């Protein structure tokens, strides 16, 4: 079974490489094969995009609630100002990523509105809850730290996996990116600049 799997993987790799090579150099692909390939994957990408958008929404929502709660219970302006800056910065780009996933999933209007509504309401809801419990809530208590750490680690794992596997990899392994070296270089530069900007924001905030 292992040998068969190796041969199957090698054959699929040769097929994928030949397809991309032909597409990049203007080569034509067999119409019958392309027709069968299209029918075989007609529903796959749509279902995949729906799952990706839903999981990304879950990670963003859980993270946004924790940030809103931390901002709501904060009393010092020195703590509030960096949190507001970090919140505005990363929520802005998370909204772009989630909006792109929802657009690719081609959801119905009500489903898209519902996901956008939850994305928009979770952080203000967390701030409201934090402000309401600020008088008796101790964010430095062991129980609060454990709950916050568990929720943060879950949302961080979801967001890292989604970013690396379903967002960055899907774009960098696409045929458009593979056929354009200049676009690859520009995309890598933008990726590393964005990572450095987020790291600097995390150190500052």
C-alpha cells in the first residue's frame, strides 16, 4: 500500500506540474480531460470555501470577545490606548480576510449578513460585558487567566492554521501566482512586511 501510495502521489505531481506548465506557456489541455476534471471538482471548492469561512469566523469571534473583555475591564488610559490601536489595526485586516472568504464561498445574502453581523458585534459586546463586570471582575485572578489563556490559545491555533493552510497557501500555490515570478516576489515582500508590522504592534501593545 505504501508503494502504491508513492506511485499515486508521483503521478498526481507529474499531472499537476504538466497542467500548470502547459497553462503557463499557453499549452492547450485535453478538452475531455478538462471536462471530466471540472465535473469532478465542481462542488468541492464551494463546500471548502464555506467551511473555511465558518472556521475563520469562529476563530475571529472568540478572539474578538476576549479582546473586547480585556478592553472593557481596563481602567488605565495607558492600557486602553494601545489596546484600541491594536484592536482597530488587526480587526481591519481580519475583516478583509473574512470578507474575501465569504465572497469566495458565495453564501446566500442572509448567511453573509449573519456572519458579518457577528463579526461586527462581538468586540462591542465584549467591551460592554467587560465594562459591566469591571467593578468586581479581577482579570489577574488565576481562574480568569486560565479561561483567557484557553480561549486565546484556541483562537490563535485556529487563526494560524487558517492563515497558513487555507489563505496563504491557497494564494501562493495558485496557477496565477506560479506563472508570475514578479507577483511571487511582490507577494512574499508584502507577506513579510505584514508579519513584521503585526509583530511590532504586538510588542508595542
